[in-house]
């Protein structure tokens, strides 16, 4: 194994030496309105390298031979993307036009190499840095939760899990720094371990991504793309400061980076903290506070043969868990001060003080999550093609403390090490045909270091081989591919003391066989085939069909115990089969100088869909587990993972009106998704956490410049979220106030989750002096009129009833004003 690893390393360093003798370059002139543009950025997307134009608008870059996407950008002009074949001394010259929106975009998600968005049959949504800065988000997924077709399961302000077209959890793969984020995110309150300020661009693939990534991308992919290396000769930095009024959020970030003589580097440090958020009905939401520290650094070498880059990141967050327990007299949220005793004694609670509510330190129950990641990214020229290799090592540490008498002791502690690999050969384009082949996968080893186990210790290994081809025939672009994936999973045998849950020998008195060891192997085929056709210069039609594949995760196949975050007893099934989906997508888009329109429709049929089904007792009611292995957590309803057929369908419609002669733009979008199980009773046919229909809209007005102010704007927006009464009624959740059981979404079935309308506003500008930006200012107000609401995707809707007001659950954040300042740092 070590010999093979060293051979791979040697190959990556020998190939550059073998091809470095061949000198090729790209040069030309960039102008705007027939005037040379000094400082325009010319980037070779696939090589993550670029340069800037001189005073006469000229540039030159030494690159390997091949076909590349060249991106040209300059402030105030539309970004242009062109496909250019480099062979010897190649010239590429272009004149940019002023515009509000870019003529085209480049995507890298779900494709073998960088591709023009309009030529890909895959539905991909994007969000760039300026859009991110304008958002008043509180975590890395919150910023994209209103993108058409995208939503998020939330657990307060610090945790959001992405949902794409009604599917989430391990059906949505998150990429960070170009590699799958390998953590332990199978439960509701396990979020994404990534720094929002480290994301330069989001790409969201809406549909099966199994062809490129294997298991866990059955519903789609969220790609968190970091900042690119700076153009040659530049050294820059940035200071960001953010304050939010509702939750007292404070955020400070410092980053610096540069590129000199082909050596790029960068470093960042980021700290965020927030106290409990507020709303009109609940006041402060107890224990919703969080804080996190994140840092990252990169070092890269860019040469005529390609590049090699090393990136390291560290994420460290502490966050409270809101349980919604209330005082029966005042209705105020209370915090727990003692744990239930093993002999059945009840826990005790107190109403917190104002000082405790505005503290930035979470109470018990709380989590601490740490994620360390090293990524080695390479691309080398090999003939007229390229060989790329991306490798990562990741460590995930997830701790949860549940006993307030020992607040610094984590009784839940999962510790894992993982590695990912992705090697691709990107062939040259011949007569419009390009073929790429590759091999990728991952390995993870997880063990519990705590006293309470929800899942067994385990390890898995996944490997997949794939081929992807694209062919351009005049106005028609065809693309597709085939993949075979294999995964081996091993769960470890585990015995515990039935009273203390400490590890025990099988023959010990009171020993309980909590997890029975087993091994499984899964394999499956994935494919994708589709095309885009330019009906006219403005209209483009797309169609795609794709098969996704997902192996059962560790919770679905091996869980056996009470999870304190949801207070249900979950039972896995080692005999579950992998899920497979078949999704059809069609799209119609129009792009003009004053109007843009896009309609995406999809139908997704899933075989062997895995879901938790409530078990019935012999007396006909819910099955309640009173086993001693659930020490301290009391009785809980029992749910076992099972399988069936499911179908989801819907789509997104959006348009943008942006007259080039007027300083105004209007954007609107409609998102719809319907999902359910097939061949089951009506009470359980609807899938949980399928988002309701949603309409978003905004008007952006570009304000006049002058007096040291540039790029000023005012944006007014609205979000209309419909009610949701198509709910899954059988799953149940334990009510912590008493011994009564409330069916999961029973409240929603009796009284459908109410729709709501929120209004937002934002204002921004660049403050300049002598032509240079001194700082950028963004002021954003979410929920302008302080509307009380519970979002259907919030887990807090299941929290206990307030017996004073008779309102159920904990409401979302009220009015929140964000002040964000970005200060550019310049170095000669």
C-alpha cells in the first residue's frame, strides 16, 4: 500500500519535468468600449492561475498546451468566459461591454473539468462573493437557504443542513476546498463544519451527483469554493467586521495572500460569537448562542506544467442545543440544572437571568465540533491532456455534554479520521469530443470516546471508477457518463453496562449487547446523459436523465439507542439495501440584455428509499422503550429504519428584468417540490421536511456615484413561504414536559404549518479615496417588520407547547439588522 502511495507521488512530480520543455503561452489585449483596460484580470480557470493587464491592456501567461476556459473580468464590465485552445504562442483579445450581469458563468461541480454553465445540461445554481457579503447569515448554509430549489433543516442559528429539492441528510454531499467533507452528520443537529467567510463562491448542483462523486450525492451537491490564488505580482488582504442586532453577533476576519513568481500563498483567521437570538413570542431563545474560531492557509506552486497546492483548514465551534422546556406558570424557557437520576428522579430547571441570556457561552446541553482538513491539489500537463489529483486527510471531533452537573464532560464523543482521493485524466478535445476518466473515493474510521453511544464504532472504504464525455455538434452540446461504485462497511461489536453504559465484557453481570458487529458490501451503477441546444442566440433548452446511488449510512444500518437531541429510540437495520434514483430534468432559459428567464422541472423516482418508521406496541399504541441501556433519558418511542418507494417532483421558475439603460433590476423566483412514499397509507405517504412552495422577489436600485461613494445600491426583498399541510404523521417525538407522546408533525396535521411573508432590505456602497476603495459597507435588515413565524424546516417546531399562550414550538429569529464592513489591504 505504501509503495503504491509513493508511486503516485513520484508520478505527479515526474510528469511535470517530462512536459516542462514544451513552451506555450496565451497573450493578447483586453479593452472596454474600445479603450485599453489596465488591471483587468485574465484567469485560466482549470489552472487556478491568472494575471492582470498592463497600462496598455496587454497580458501574457505561460501555460501548458490544451483547451481552457479563459475568464476575463473588470469592475463595471460584464465578466466574459471563452474557450481557447493553446498551442505555441496563442493570442486571445477581447473588448468588454458594460453590463449589470455577466454574459456567462463557469461551473466546476459535477463535471470533469471547468464548463460553461449554459453548455451544461445539469441544473446548477451559483452565488458569488458580492451576493454573499450582502447576506446577513449566521452559518455557512444559511446564506444559500433561499436559493430556488434549496432550503435548510435548521436547529437554531448555528446549524443548518442543506436540502435540495426535498432531500437532505446524507443524500446531499458537501464539498469544501474541492473534496467531500467527511464528518459525522447523519443526525438532525449535526451541521456543516466550514467557515462562511472562507467561501468565495457557492455552486449547488440540483440533481444526482453520483456520477462524479459516488454515494451521498443522490440529491445533489453543495460546493463551497474558496478564494482563488491572486494574479501574478499581487499581494492583497482584507479585514471584515460584522455586527448583528438581534443576536449580538460579532464577527472579525483577517486574510492576506499573494502570488510572486508563480508561488501563491494565503492565510485567514476568523472568529464569530452570538448570544441567544430573540423573537416577539419567545423573547430570548435560551441556549441558542454559539461561538466558533476558524483558520486556514494555503501554499501553491504554478508553473508551465500546471500547479500543485496545499491547503489546511481548522474549524472549532461550540453551540447550545435548544430543548424548548418552559415554566408552566410564566411560559418562559428554562435551563436544566440537574440531570435525571437513574432511579427515576426528575430533572430540575430554572428560569435564566438577562445576563445569562446575553452570554456568548452556551449552556448544557451543548456541542463542541472540531474539524481539521489537509488538501493536496494537483494538475499537470501530460501531452495535450491533463492529469489531476486531489487528496485529503480529515479529522472530525464531535462532542456533546448533556449533564449540567459536569458541564465540561462530554458523554457523547465521536472521533474519526478520514482520507479522500480523486485522480482524473482529462483528455484533449478532438473534433469537439472530450473524454475524461477517473478514480475516486474515501476511507473513514470512527470511534466513540464517550459513555453514551448512538452508533457503533465503524470503518468504511469506497472506491469508484467513472468516464465522462462531452461532444459539441454545432448548436448541440451533449454530455454524459457512467460510473461503478463499491463500498465496504464494517461495524464493531460492542457491549455496555446496562446501568452506566460504560463498556463491558460480554460475560459481565448486567452486560447489554448494544451493537452487534457486522460487515456489508454494496456496489452500484450511476449514469447521466443529457444535452443543451441553442434554439436561438438567446434561447437555450436543456434535458438530462441521471441515475443516483447511495449506500445506507451508519445510523440507518446500525443505530440502537436513545438520541438525546431528538429523544427517540432509533433502531438500524444491517440488511438495508442501497437507494437508487432516476431523475429526469428539463430546462428552458432565455438570456437577453434586459431580461433573463429560466424554468427547471424535475421528476425523481427513488427505489429502496430509507426512512424511520414508528413501531407499534402489542397494545396498539406507540412502542415505548424502557430499557436500562437508555440510562438517564427515560422512556422513548421506538423507530426502526425501513425502505420503500418514493417520488419527488416539482421545479423552479425565475426571471430577472435588468434594462441596461436604467439603474434598476427586478428578480423573482418560484420554488415547488412535492414528495411522498408510494403504496403506503395516506397517514405516512408524505415525506418529512419537504419544503413548502416559496416565492422570493427583490428590486435592486443602483444609486448615483459621487462624493467618494461608488457602487451604491438599495435592495428591497420579499419572501412568501406557503403553508405546509402535507405531512408525515406516524413518526413521534417525546414531550419533555411530561410522559405524554406527541406524534411527529401531529401538530402540523391538526393545524398545518402556517405560511408567512417576510420583508427584507439592504443597502451598500464602496467608500473611495483617490480612486481606491477605503472600505465597503453593507447594511442588511432581515424580517423588517419583526413578523413572528415558525419555518416548516425548523426542528424547533417540535418543541413543547407554551401552556400560557398555547403556542407550540420555538419561533424563528425576529428583526435582525446586520452591519458589515470590509476593508481592503494593499501591499506594494
